C-alpha cells in the first residue's frame, strides 16, 4: 500500500485497480489522484463532486441511506462499476460498511463469484447488522429472479426512430415531443452528435433508456432528452445515462438541461446545480 494512502479510514486494496475505504479527507483525495486513481464512487451522503473533479478524477455519487439501503442504489452501483471498467477506482462511504456489501453483491451478481467467497471477504471488513443482512437477502433474491437485469451503456449514433419513439412514449416524455411526426424525430436524431443508450442484457437487448445531447465536446453540452422506459425505472438507468453522457463529454464540457417539473428532484439528487439565469425563445411549431 502507498504510504500516502495508509491513513485513509479503513482503506482496503482489493487488487491493482480497486480499493475501498471510509471517508477520505481532501488531502487524501489528492493523494489518491497522485497514486493514479481515476474514479471515485461515493456511497455516503456527503457530496464531494467539486473536490474530486478538480483533481481530474471521475466521480459517481450514490447516496445510500445507511438505515434503508435500496435495490435502486445497488443497480446504480452496478452501472457505476461497469462504467469504471479497468480504470483505477476507489469506492468509499463513511466507515467502509456500506461498501463491502455492495462490492460483495457486485462480485456475486456481475462477476460470478461464489456467494460464500464474496460474503466471506465482505465479513473480513464488516459484519452486516440485521438491516443490511436483510438487504443482502433481498438483493440476492431479486437478482435470482431477474429483477436486476444487467444494463449496457453505449454511444449509439445510429439509433432507430422507432426505438427512440418507443422510449419517449414509455417514459412519459411523449406528451411533450412530436412522437407522431416521424420526419421530425428523424431530424432530432440526425441533429444530435451524442446519443447514449441503455440496453438490457436480455434477449433482443431491448432499449430501456436514451440520452440525446448536442455538444462541442469542449465547452458545453445540452441534454435535450433523458428518457427511461417506466418498466425499467428503479434500475439506476437515469443516473447511469447521466454518468455515461458526462464521461463521453469529458471533463472540460459542462452539461445543461431543461427539466420536466416532476423530474426536478431527480436532477437535484444527481448533484446538478440549478441555474436561475437561464433564458430561451420558445419554438413556434
């Protein structure tokens, strides 16, 4: 272990590209960046986005209520780990208690570890209390009955109009988009230079969500739609699409959007900043 990382609360290296811990200080986050870490996944409630991104690392915040962990949190974590890939990643919470449970479940469900091996390693870091043991049992049962299908995020410039329209309708955005004007939907897709999709790893790889963005990849990007089919909501797909869109944009570009009223709380939970100085000319047709 690098000496500069030894003082981080309950720091546990899990290999060359993954480590877990409790809450790092700002100085320790800087030490992590110097040690080659590229991604920070934070399961605690405190948000450290500005500090982490200023250090040049990617950041995913999944605020998990310690007394009430949710399957949606776990699905978002699975998506974050898939997006991190082989990049050197630290997963942390406050005391490295949430994290070993999520890591164990990811190993079992996504990496194919035997449950007894993954849970044994988890207990070397923390022995779950009754609430968290019940969560483990519920998560394993849900995954065994395919309630948490794998989600694959990808840039998909050739998305079909039919699939785009279907997700708009199923998400509820169809009431505010020209879903009966196929030519206009085609123009909307053609005019976007960043389209990120979320597909379920099921037969046919059905489209579950889409983010359509216009950007220069240098200064800013406008997220025109973030749509998730209602049947796939609760799997962390909205968060996953946002994170993959930001990863594709890169650290130099900001991301702005106009939220539907009932989605404002979601974007606030994602850590987006409200802009009160925004202006627009409404479309005439």
